[in-house]
């Protein structure tokens, strides 16, 4: 059995947001925020899944795919963030010489900043434990 190669940059994270999935999807779909969240990446929408999220092709210093998948749950949704990429401009045999743990952490933090910004925006004024007021 031949195993598939694993991406050098591989981020998988999730955050719960107490807001309707369609409101979260609208916030994620704001193209003017993409450069704020991922300033060095060029994103091309591969699939706009509406209230289920977005899938992108990623180019720039990384080459691969990224996805935000929205899973409806309770009175909101779990925002799943995935990034699977390879560094560009590095020979495949030299990728292992990079500080991959640091690169993965930086990309995980960028995803958290995105989800926490949306969470703060959509949950503003909502008392803890109370359903969203929409």
C-alpha cells in the first residue's frame, strides 16, 4: 500500500460561533477581509458553498488549498478551518530544513484571528449562555 504524501503546512482548527451559519458565511465571504486575515496569500474561490463555507486555491508563499467549513450546531455553527499547502520557492528535498512547526503555528494563529474576529462581531452584545438575537 502506497501512502499519500502529507502537506508540510497542515492546519486543522475549529471554533464555535453562536450565530446563524448564513451570517457566519457572509462574514467569511467578505473578500475585503481576506487580505487582512491572510495578507500574503492569493486566494481563488474553488467552491462557494453558501452557508456551508468556502474552498480556495492558495498561491503565493504557499501553494495548496484552504477551506472554511460551517457545521450547524446548537444555536450557531462550528467553524472548521483547514489549510493544506507546501512552501513555494523551496526544493522538495529542502522543505524538511524549514522550521515547519513555526510555519504551521503562524498559519494556525491567522485562522484563529479570522474566527475570533467573526465571533466577536456576530456575538457582540449577546449575554453568555443566551441564544443569538437575530
